[in-house]
C-alpha cells in the first residue's frame, strides 16, 4: 500500500504515529511523511528563516530512518488556513502520493494548525478525486479512507484502534531525536520533555491495549470513506 501521513509541523508525525509508520515501512509499504508548515515559529533564539532550513533537514533525516519519502512544507507556521490556495496545495500532496490510506490529525487537537490540517485533509481527500478540480497534478480518483491519530497527550481523543509499536518504539525515539531544534523549545515554551511525553503516552496506550507500547487511532466514518477491513498494520 501507499501510506500518506500528513501532519501540520515537521515533528508531529514522529510524536503521534512514528511507531506505526516505522511498522508499515518494515512490512514493505511505501510511506510518505508530509508536513504542511515549515516549522519556522518553533523557537526564539534563531531567525525564523534559519529555523525553517534546519527543520527541513531534521524532517528529511527522520524520514530517512524508515525510508519514507518526505513531502512539504507548503506554508509557514500559522499558515494552515482553509483557503483555496491551501486546498490546492494539500490536494497536490494527495495526488502525488496516491495513497491507499491517509493518517492525519484528529479534528480535536490542541492548536489551529493541527485542527485545520485535519479539516483540509478531510476536504482534499475528496477534492483530489475530482477531474474537474484543476491543480498542478491530475486527479487521483480513489476516495481514500482517513485514520485520525491520537491528539497531543490524548486530550479529547477516543481511540478505536491500537497499534502495537513495542518493536518500533526505539525507532520512533530515533526519529524524534532528529528534531534536535525542538528539544529546548518544547521544554521551555511547552514545559514538556518530548521523549518523556512520547514514552508516557505510548505506555498509557499500551496499557489500554495490553502491550508494552502502542499508538492510538480512530477511523473517519462517513459515507464513502469507510473501508470494510482494517487498513492499519497488525
Ligand atoms: Zn504540531
């Protein structure tokens, strides 16, 4: 399968579904990791232009660990808005990846970039199928099922599917470790150690599912989007 994961910022996928993406890659699926923003506002002691360059390199390095193709960015931080331009850019990501499954943020996540990413992906997974909707790439006519990944620390998220990532937790950590520019920033601005955070959440989701480490998901269930089988890796 082609698996397309779309996050708002360069480190979101590593934090929220990195173990599952590593598992897909190990099973031989083609994985695309897309981030919509450049991450240029995730810091304060460095210019936003410089930060965008650093974070681009960090995202590519993290993707390399599992052999994923890294796509994006298509805008700056705080630029994820529901506009015709963003619809066109996100549609092109989908048309390029031709996914069998899309993973993205929950519509209930903690900040607007994440929430609108979720809405854009929901919209564009449909728009991408329409031959008369013109972007730089031709239509991809399959309406792709969407799985929402956990929110940050699980607030307002009700898991329906758990993926055992016990054998992939070290890989998830290694992927997150590529985002070096973010450790200090997250510890200061968000009062969170990102490694402690992913370990705590993966253990908690793991306890819920009876395994050591897990990541949680919930499928989008509206007409036309429901798949008659589980598309996530077992
Ligand atoms: Zn984010």
